C-alpha cells in the first residue's frame, strides 16, 4: 500500500524534526488527519507514487476534496491561515503563530529528506522554497521567518539550526503566554463583553 507507506515515512521524518526543535506534541499529531476516511480513501484511490494524490484528484474533478479537508484542519499549513481582513473585506493571509510556523519548517525539511533520499543536503529545503511560489501566498512576516530558518539550516547545518529554533520556540511560547494574560485583562476591562 504505497500511500500509507508514504504517510508513515513522512510523519516519521517530520516527527524527528519536531522533537529536536522542542515541539514534540506537534510531531506526534502531525498530519494525523491523513488517516481520516475523508483523506485516506482519496489518498489510496488516487495514489501516484511520484506526485501527490491531490493533484490527480484535481485533474479529474477540478478540485481535491482531500486537500480541502487537510488544509482546513492542519494549522501547520499557511493555507489554513487565511481570514477576512476587517479593512479590505477580503480573505488575506494571517501571520502564523510561532509553534505552527516551526511545525511548517519541520514539515518542509522532513518532506525534502524523504523526497531526496541519499542525495539530500541541508540546502534542499531552502532551494525548494526559493523555487516555489509559496511566499506570495503567505503573510510576509511568516514568509520571512521561514526563509530565515531555512537559510540558517542551509548555512549552519542541523545541529546549530535546530538548537537556535528551539530557543526561538521557547521565547515565543513565553511571549504568547504573556500576550494571552494581557488580552484577558483587556476583556475584563471592556464595558461590553
Ligand atoms: Zn500536512
């Protein structure tokens, strides 16, 4: 069963990265929705081997139900982070919270590793990002952050890059906790709840 094997390999590679950057829970639950019937059945049915089954599904039906299901509930995808902008009234990319932005980094590194196999180098995930058009669809700060981390990996290697990102996760978690506390205070202080 090619598709299931692909999912197992991918999840293993990403999980390893997540543990190393200090987000083990994100590693454990990463892409678990791929085992839900809504994603698993099309995944097996449209299995390709050399490209995503979503692409085949799109070719046949104009859109991929499996992908819509996946991006709608997996917060490590920048596609999840789109919401109506209150000024423009259009859907626009939102900046990704730190933990999910780091999970996205781990996802890309893991995917590159599985895809490139023994030819993998630390520069592959950066090159893939620079070649692709993801940046245009992301919040600019999220794109800059991702590129900076991929550059760090390409230039300094895993050991140093992962340690640095681990420290960033720690700091971001602390900052988010404080922001939540401030928000609570603000809500309590506002006249209408
Ligand atoms: Zn995913």
